[in-house]
C-alpha cells in the first residue's frame, strides 16, 4: 500500500458497517493499487456489476466505491450455488497529493479502473544544477 491511499480493512472480508441502509450482503472487492510518477491507479474486481450500477464518490479525502449486483437468476432450482450474492463496497482515505477533481473511472469485463492524478507539487521533477 502506498502512503497516498490507505485501505481500512483487509481484502476478501465481508463488509459490516453501521452506516449501510441497504439490506443484504456487501463484499469488499479485491483491489490492486499501483503508483506511477504522475498518478495512482486503483483496479477493483467487481464481477456481475453493470456500469450503470456503479457509484463512485470522492468527498473530504475519502474515495468510496459501491457496485450494486443485480440478481443473476430468479425462480430456478440450483443444483449448486457457490456465488455469493451481494453488492461490492470499498472505501479509501486519499492524501492531499491526489487531485480529486480529476479522478476518472472506466469499467470493462468486471474490472473497475480508477485513475487518481497527483497534484503538480507531488509529481516528480528534475532539478537543474547550476554552476557557481
């Protein structure tokens, strides 16, 4: 984990929060966080979520991801049922080095990718050395 993003819980655990108002289970998606010179990239596995059912919020330094999973099948008799049914939820505390106004998201093949650009002051730069 980089110093720019802090995850509050361990991955793979079911999330229990007194703030939730939705019924049903809510799972923490597995996440990779990659730091690059000019940005961070957060990649979250959220299979079964439709693009229109993803909510991403950034407020007061907190980035929240919620993906609502629609029922896969109803009215059938399962011979085996191993997929957990529930939504995805994850929240991160983000440092001031991230430009919250430029956070972008894409979703394809069950994978959500967030791009968190760094503010100019946090980007690496080369310092020229002057002769005395």
